[in-house]
C-alpha cells in the first residue's frame, strides 16, 4: 500500500519512507505509534506526567521553537535569508493550521491504549492469537500517519509469502497455515497437481482461501474508511488525496503464477487517477511481457508528482518482463 502525493507510504508490520529515505519495517505496534508521535524518547518506567509533557510539546513545533526562531531573526541576515526563514515558518504554520482545522488529534488515545501492552517488547514476534489485534492497530496507525502528514508513503505487509498464520479467528478454524492453503497442499514444499511424496490435497482449500481473502479485504476496508473520515483543508478527504494500492504477490498460489494479477487502487491521488474503473492492462492469456507491474508502479510514482520513466531494477536487468513508461489509461 502506498500513500499520498508529495515529493515522493515477520508478521503484520508497517514501514514509512519519505524523499530519499528507506526505513526498516516495524512489526511492534507500540514502536510504530511511538516513533510517529515522538514518544520513543519516553521509557517504559517514565511517569505519566513526563509522557504528557512530551505530548503537549509536540502539538506545535513552531510554538516549541519560537524563542529560538525569534533569536535567529535578530541576527544580521541578508534580506534573501530572512525571506527564506519567514517562508519556512509560514509553510510549517500552514500545515499546523490545516491539521487543526480538521479537528484531527494526531495523538490518538485509543491507539495509545491498544498499543501500550506491546511497549518494551524488544524482541517482538506477534503470536497468532494476537494477529487480528495487531493488524487493526497497524491499520489505524497507517491512517493516522497519512492524515497527520507524518509520512507521505507507507507500506503495510501482512506476513511473508512462505509462511503465514493459521487462521483460527472470526469464524475460521483452519488446520493448515496460509502458505499450505495457497498451494492446496498439506506441506509447504508441494506445488501443482501431483499428490506424490506426501503432497496430499487439502479438501475445501479454495473456500478457506476465500475466507482469508475476505478477512484481508476487511482490513483494506477499515483503512479506507479511516482515511475517508479525515477531511482536509481543501474539503477533500485524505482518501481522496491518496492512492492506496492493494495486491497479492501471486494470482494463483497453486501454480505459483503471477499472470493476470489483480490490483486495486483506491483513491484518486487528488484527482489524478480515474475512478470507478475496471481495466485489463494486458490481453487475455497475457505473458509477463504484456503488462509488467513495474510500469504500474511507475504510473503511481508519476501520479504522485515524481517525473519518472522507469521503476525498479536498472533497465536491462529485468529483461522483457520490465518496461518503462506509464499506463496513461489509468490517469485523468
């Protein structure tokens, strides 16, 4: 999943990046939330008073540094430097005013309460019973981060393709983990239709995968509903001003195929993407040269305001499976 236009968004984990940045993924929801709202300077045993003081200080960066700012303005600056300083101050204040106008509290007590039990867990590995809880918290942090302009690009990745949890919640009570079910087999190293060497089929695996897909889609719906509830200064919602990409790494896990892989782009990135559209980017029975996904990613980058003709590995390294340019049919 990606985020909103700007200069350029284990188990459940979330990662953020900005221009020129690559930040390691964070699967502990408390660490993700604390780093975004600058609570990571507060120790587990620090008092509530100290923590609240940091929260109050973060409410306005400019109020916090106004004394230093006024002192700098008294220095013998050139008129050009003085104008740049004032422009920077004004730009930051405008962002704060916009956020304030929405009534959005960028320090969310509800997320804080739900994430706090994970505080101080330095070797965090979510237990399967916690999986749905952690997923919801991470989704909510993702939405808050975009709404508060804490980041412009974020990725939310549900587990790894070679493993995955055994879904035993919300009406599901599976015997095999997600990876085995994606192959329809009782073992992780079985592929295709053969049942030799202990590669027995899992009866009803397609219905189980359907239920898992529905669960993930509900997480996407939760994110979109959150983003659509935040109204920005231009009257649009954060969802309107964003582009959220949803996809899987395989279209057919049993065959390990990525042909005809469906993608969902929710939000128009501020009016850049066409909406209410189902569009096949390649012909039926396409090959991996017909509609490479790196071209789709390049289209998203372009819609976010970054002029780019190529995305991914350097040209030539991906062979004919990678192409430059964009899918102009998707853009307004």
